[in-house]
């Protein structure tokens, strides 16, 4: 059975949250659903939508809470849909009001941790409107049930999506991958890397401090650009820090890029340094490419690395990060293969062959339940 699905985001940023919603729009359209994708005209989501095979329609941008005009537009979109699907937390206000007034079921794909209780009256009204709350990890579902006015039957766990190419693309040897990226370094170098926005909250400073404690044959690759509009030139700060600590010659930089798959193939280990990552899509990508993973024991990374899928370190602790990188690089080939196999098995839950049927079951249950109440 197919439905009219409306995926909406008023976010004007570009990151995993926005990319993930476009992937889901693409997947649902390929499945046969009638998919509409609404975004702020001129935003990165708007600009990227055609590359996902999606033609966007315009919605207003609201800086904080949705205005009356915003809600009118949202009501129009909801009225024309079998289900409204959002991911940005900022959109819960407008979406819940529109769906409450039209009777259209609302699906929220959780994008952030809920670390503080949501107990005010408007929280209760917004969350009560949600028909399906989808968390990417069990720990995030548990946190949502603890801190938000949600009931168990409203909540579900489905992992974030990864395209088949993450699993199917053949992997070259590391040196070939490095040359393809324009990285020149001796064969003896062990290259660890971090992929994502350069931002004080992403932990790259801890990475450089850890690198200063690691042997000279260990190098670090950073792939990403400064966070836009936060007033911080983190790239310059990181380069100054590397020079100050005497490791500038062991740090490599690549600008942010849409296709990061070749980056993982060049690495001996991937490191998630962020101390507040809800679910690191980049961590799942590394797992899918069978790259050994080191991750900060915070947010959703802890669950991703559970059961032998990676090696954790104490968040914001550069010395413990040093220890974890040592541990993963010193593993023998058989132990590394076992860890990467476990990680790949976990990442396979994000493959469309496993994930699309689960999403279709949830959509059917959610829409049919709303129609009978």
C-alpha cells in the first residue's frame, strides 16, 4: 500500500539531519509512495533536493516558533497528505499545530538528544499530537520516554539509513585511496581521521592534543569546513594549535565534500570525537566501510560501539583518546577483522533491504491507526 507522504524541514543548515531527511524522501519515493518534500527556498536542503531526485516546494523560515502564517501553510500541506514527517526539532511546534487541526498523523524522526525534562503545558500538547516518534537508537528512545511526555506505544526504534554503495563499493588499498585524495605520505604512516564540521563542540581540538601524545608515524586527517554563522573560525584555531604543539606536519586537511566514501578507505582508523553526538552518521559510514572505529563515550556513540563494534574513550579526555587510538592501531589483524565484522553487521541494519520494509510497516500502522480513531 502506498501513501501521500509530506516530509518537511524549515532548517536552513546543512548536515546529517537535513541529508538524512532527503535520503528518506528518496527511498520512500522509490518504494512507490507519493512523496512531497517541503523546505525553505534557497536553503541547502532546497538546493540539494534535486540531487536526491526530489523537487522541493517552499515553506516559510521561522527563526523560533512558527507564526500564524507558517501554521496556515503547514495546515495546507498537512491537509493534502496522508502523513506529515519531520526531523528538525524546531518544526515540532508548527507541525503539531497543523496536524492537530487537520487530523493528519504526525511522524517525528528524532534528531537530537532530549537531555532535559519537557514538562511545560505546551510540551505536553505538542508531544501528545505525535503519532509515531522514531529514534535511531534504543538509548535515545529511552531518553525520550524519560524526559518527554511520550508514551511507549508512540515510540519506535529504526536506525538511520545508509545507501547500498556504502556496502557494495569495492575498497582499494589505503595507499591507493590516499593518492586518489591527493594525500602524499610514506607507507609507514598510520592515518586516523575525523569527518564533519569544524566546530568547538565537535572535539577536533582534543584530537590534535591527542595526536601530540601519539608516535610520529601516526597522522590525522580532518575533512570538513567551519560551521557556518557561529562566528568561529575553527579551522584557523586548529591549525594554530597544531603548530603550537609541533604536529602541523602530521595533520592533513581536506575541505568538506559530498562524497566522503573514499575518505574512509584511506584511513587506518576513524575517530568520532564529538562529546554530544545524537547519532553519528559518519560513525555508521565508517562501520559500513569496515574501518576500525574509536569513539567518545557520550551520546549515541556509546551504543553504536557496544558489543565490540569499536573502542571508546572518556569524552573530552585527550589522554584517554590517545590510549584508545593506541589500542586500535596496535590490534593484530585477526582482532581488527573481528571488530570490523561486528561493526559491519550493526551497520547492515541501516541497509535499505532491511530498513525500507520496517519503515513501510510503521507507516502503514501509523496511518491506519490514525484513520480508525
